[in-house]
């Protein structure tokens, strides 16, 4: 089902939640995408907003566009990193550095102009860092406000509990911050260092002891992505390596000596780095340790988002955090055997065997609607008695004579009085009084008419309702047509009567207007006045009655006739016509919706049976299982609502969506109580082999295989092991009558134990409140960066780009960081330090130490660049002595290793590139003079080292240095 057809988003599927003060910070494109995806998953599962705080920082404003799979980025969550005139800031800094002291890290050769278009940092890490510092005046308040807000989660949960039907627990008050980013680009890898330092400073200023978790994407995540050139791929590799150098160094508290590392900022005091910048740094690659590869970067983002979903809101995450303490204690005690350094890095994974509950709910809702609508057409309804139609008007007081009586209520009939001496004037006066009476009776008639119309409306509504219940909606249209005919017949009769009354009125009026009418001709003298008066009285009585009945007939016609209906009170004919029109429209909508329902059901039945495209979600039910599930529980679903009512005037697609959503909401609780994933896994308990059992067995085996940490490390060196926490959920849920019994939960636990046992894996079982998935969550701790198989390619790209000075300044966030040790340790570092001093590649000049190697033209030899003042040197053959004196006397300050012996040695040992260059230079000498001569020269060199080690004129420190050099060289020679 596509996202725009996701009608079940409002359904509450999670029955309980756990939350702590949590802030998610997405940095750069990858980090923002993952954070927004995580927010969407939290909303879908918990239907709660605001308990978890999100912030998105990126120089590319395109990352905040709406996307169906991602949650919207609310304005208060977006921290834009945009600079109107970046070059102007740099020019000011160049002219007067004190204006922008925080830019001391920036090499003037870095082009910050790429920020003008607000579409990223162009893969240049210092540009990303520059953008962070230049935008600090609104970044800092956003970070501070977010941290203050997450500490109010307890109050928010308390208010929430008054409006939601499930439970949310607050677990502790120690804030937890997740920083999500890639180490490969310019923005995320350019700002993670500063963003984390500032977050720590804010925590400290708020007197909060918080945890900061970093999740970092490595280059393999972007393998196979279209549009990445060879050069850009090398940039990605080199950036990641430089980032890892900095990350590993500053996550190791042993490296952070007091006062050594300080970072200036605007608005706040400079920050001294005194503790590891991340409590938990996770490295994420595209393949897991079992070489299972995800399809693309979106699948990697999905895996991380789902892992953090478990970490934040599930008991699995709470249990993992508890177990982590023991794991970290072990790896802290057992360091890397090769380097004796702390093993700082971790990785993660999550995979699930699940029921696609949203699709299952939609399918059941579609089936319920389809069955209900079809039943209307095939139902064996009793035939409605035609007499009910013919007698409708009489039975409901709507026959003409009944309406006449109703209209006459409250009307006064004036008596006719005639003065025998004034016949004509009496008649004219009486007609005038009738005019007055008619005007006075209009209000009474109007009120009576409204009453009749209200009764008619109620009668028609009740008639339709009863008819549908007894005979079905399809037959109601015919019945209303018959009723319409009855009304037409009544209208004809009333029109005829009205015309008769009009004729009678006209005849009386003509006679009353005739002069001869009042003459006494033809009457005896004795009673001619009385008889004439009685005759006129009779005519006036007939006139009065005809006039009243014609008036009432007109009112009855207004009540009946559509043409004469009142604006606010439609006629009976108009009511019936409207019902017929609505029935026709409803039938058309019914037919259209039914056709679309059948099309949607066909889509379900023709989908690929494999289920989901996402590798880390294994579905435990196919389409045939949907149908089986519905048949088992359809009676319960039908009880959830009384009728599928197709209402509204929208187009069929909108009608379907609106109606389907109502049905989904009605049946969702029943689906939730019956669709536990373990119900679908029960075939695994059967002894007999069958198609379902084999399918589920493969899915469960796959679940165990793919839930490996997503990094490319092999077993650590020296026989040590990673520390792992692996848990599987026990998916229990609440039944309609309340929480499952203890025995039911034990049954679920035993079933999970059996499934895991069959899979041959020992996992910790953790009760979870999400019944639709069997989830395996893994956390793996105890690696150094160089354990990664991918580190060689990253290191190669880094060293290659470091050869060019202009390119090298783009790699590290700070020029000082270029002196940090390479990730891969050189086990020959010490011997090559000694050899570099022996042959002059490291030159001592005026007490300072410089490194330089030069190739002699037309020769294979690599010789010292500078002339060393160090007295102790290895003796070479006569033809080589001059070449190895050194080329230049005055060294370039860029080549200085340090101002002291110890500083120079430490920097040399940190830089693998220096060690490799001395190695290559040493080999050129050995190839030129031969292995035996080289060994002889080195053995002779042991004596001057021994002499210096015993020289009492030197300080103890100097003697110790010569003694260490002698021992390193002696061990090297003895090992050959």
C-alpha cells in the first residue's frame, strides 16, 4: 500500500510505551533523513507527538522538503545553517583575526563560497565547520532550548495520560542525546565535533548528567549510488578516514590531558575537552558482519531508524542499556592487544519477523465492506406490502382531508348576517369582513402548514428507514416512485376541487354584483324581504365556504406540490424527489465504491507473495494467510459496526477512503487483539511438514542470520572478543477485557523460547508491548576503527589525498588534527624512528627536529632533505656518505616535527605516512648496498648508541633515549 493510501495511520497499534528525556539531532543529509524517518516511525507506532524532541542541522535546505516516508520537519525543529556572505567573514578574519577568533581552525585556502547556494558544503569538512561557527548565534539557542524542553517530558506524559487509552512510562531523568550523521560528506562530518562539544557544555551548564550517542555512516553505505564519480568516491573515503581519526582520538579519555585541547566559540567561553565527546559511538556500514548487504543507503537509514525506535521506546532498548554497563566494563579492562588502546566503537542491528498489521487491517476492512455491500444486493429481504405505499398518506395523516382538518385548527368561521333593509350593503360589508378574517388567519395557516410539513418529513424519514430494514435499500426507490404517484394523484384531485371552488366563488360574485340580484321581484309582499335576505345569506355562506376551501386547497397544494414548495419547508413531493435523487446517487456511489473495493482486493491478492522489499523485515504471513485470518474472525469484525454507510457527494475514490478509514478504526481493536505474530508462527510447532511450516522456518532462519551488527569487522586480533547484547521480544498484548494473564504471558514466553531454540541461537527474551513483530535487537561493543575491513581503502584514499597540500587542508576540521595518529597501527614505528635518526631523514637543527626525504635525480636512492646536527649517525660506505649528509641546511618550518625529541617522536609515531616513507627510503639503501652490508653498518651503529647511553656528561633523560634506541635496533637485528 502506498503512503498516500495509508488510511490506518490514526489507528493505535502500540499498547504501551517507555520514554526518557530524549533529543535526536540529525546532522547533514543522511542524519536529517534518518531522524525524520525515526520521527515518522515513532508517530506511526505511538500516535504521540512532542515527547521526543528533534533537531535538524544542514547546510542543504533541500533536506527539509516533504517526503511521504518521512515525518514533516516542523519549523521549530529546523536549524538552518546558511550564511549570506561567507567570503566577507573570511576576509574580515584575514584582515583582523580578533574579529572572528573562533575561525582559528580555518585554512585560508579553503573556499567557503560554496555555502552561498545553501545546497551543501560540497564535501569539504572545514566548510561545514565554518558554517556551524558562522551560524552559531542561532544554533546555540536552539540546542539549549531543545535540551531544556526534553527535561519536561514527565509533565508532558502526565498531561498525555488524560487523553490516550494506553500507558506511557517515564524511565529516569537522565537525558539521552542521539547525534546521527555521515562521516563522508562536508556538513555532517564537518559539524559533529562542534555540535557534540556544545551539547556537552549545555548539559554541564544545566547541571545535567547526560549521555550522548553517536551513529555514524561510513563510505560503504553509499556504494552503488548513482552519480558518484571516482574522484568523489575518493573524497568520501578520505573524509571518513579523517573523521574516524578525530572521532577515535576524542572518544578516548586517555588522550584528553588537562588544558591540551581547547576550542573557542562565539557567545560562550571556550570549551576545554576533558572527557570523551561520545559515550557510545556506533559505526554503520552497508553490510553486516556476516557479509549480508542491504540494497541501498535508504535501507541502511531504515535499519538505523528502526534500531533507534527500539532503543528509545521499547523495553528491548531499556534492557540493552542496562546490559551495556557490563559490556563496557569488560572491554575497558581488555584493551586492544596490538595497540593497548581502548576499544571504543560499537555497531548495531535490528531485524524482525512481523505481521504487516496495517495491510492486514486494511484487507479485513475491505473484506468487511465488500461483504456488507454485496449482501445488500443478494439479501433475501421480505417483500414490502404495496398497500403500505397506497395507504401511506392516510396512515400518516397526510391525506388531503386529514391535512385539511389540520390546517383548519384555530381558524374562526364568521357567521353571515344580513340586514333586510340594506341587502347590498350588508353583502358588501360581509365580503369585506371575510377579507379581514383571511389576513388574520394567514399566520395560523402558516403555523399549521409548518406543523404538517414537519410531520410529513418525520413520516417520510421513518418510512424510508423501516423500508430499508424490512425490504432493502434497492427496493426503496420503487416504493418512493409509487408514493410519488399517490401524491400526484392527490394533487390532481385537489386541483380539481380548487377549480370547482373557484367556479362557485365566481358564480356567487357575479350574482352579488348584479343589480337585479337585490330586487324583490317575484316575491310576495309579506315575506319578500325575509326570503330575499335568506337567499343572499345562502349565497354568501356558499361563497364563504368556497373561499375558505379554495384557500386551504392552495395550502394543501403547497404541502404536496414540488412547484409550489416553500423555500424553508420543501413539499412532500420535493422530499420524495430528494430521497429518490439521493438513492440514485447513493446507488451509483455504492456501485462505484464496490467496484473500487474489488479492485483493491484484487491488488492484495495479486501482490508478490514474498511480502516486503525491506531485507530486515521478514513477513510471517502471505496473502493467503490474510484471507484465512479474515475468515476465522469475520464475525467479530462484523460486530464492530452496524452498517457500512456510503455518504457524501465526493468522487468515488474519496468516498472509499473516508468510508474505509471509518471501518478501519472500528475493527482495529479486534485486529490488534487477534493478530499476534506468534499466532501466525504456530505452524512451526507442528511436527508434520507443510508449506507454511517450511516458509516460516526459512523466515526465522533468515531473521537470525541478518540480525548481525552492520559493520565489516572480522574477529578482533589477539584472541579477544566483542561484547554483545542480543535480545528477542516476547510480543504480548492486552486483550479486550484487560491485560493478558500471567499464564498467557508465560505461554508466549515459552513459545518464543522454543522458536529461538529451534533456530540454534541463545537470546535474551524481553517482554514487549508490540504484538505484531518478533524483533531481534543486537548491540556489539569493543572495536577499534582499524578492525574494519574497509579501513584499508579509506586509508589509501586519505594518504593519497594527503600528498597534496592544497587537498590535505580539506580533510581535517583543524590543522592540529592532522597530527593525530593514523588508525592502522604501525608495528614497525619504533625501529623506523631509530633508522630515520640514524640516516638523517629526521634532522636535528638547533635543537628542533625536522622530517624530509628527497629522491636524487637519475638514482633510486631516497636521501635526507636536511643536514642534521645530530652527532650520532650510522656510518655508510664512502660513496654514500656525501649523499646522506643532507641537502639543505635551513629547514622549512612546515617540515618541523617538534621542538623537542619527545614531541618529534610522538608525532612521527602517530603518522603512518612518515613511517611508510622511511620504510621505502631504507629499502632503497639496502637494495643499493646489499642486505649484508646494511646489517653490518647497523651493528656498527650499536656501539655509538651504547657509548652515548653510558655518557655521564649527558642527562639521565638523554642517556635513556639513547639506551631505548640501542635496544630497539638490537631487537630488530636479532629478529632478522
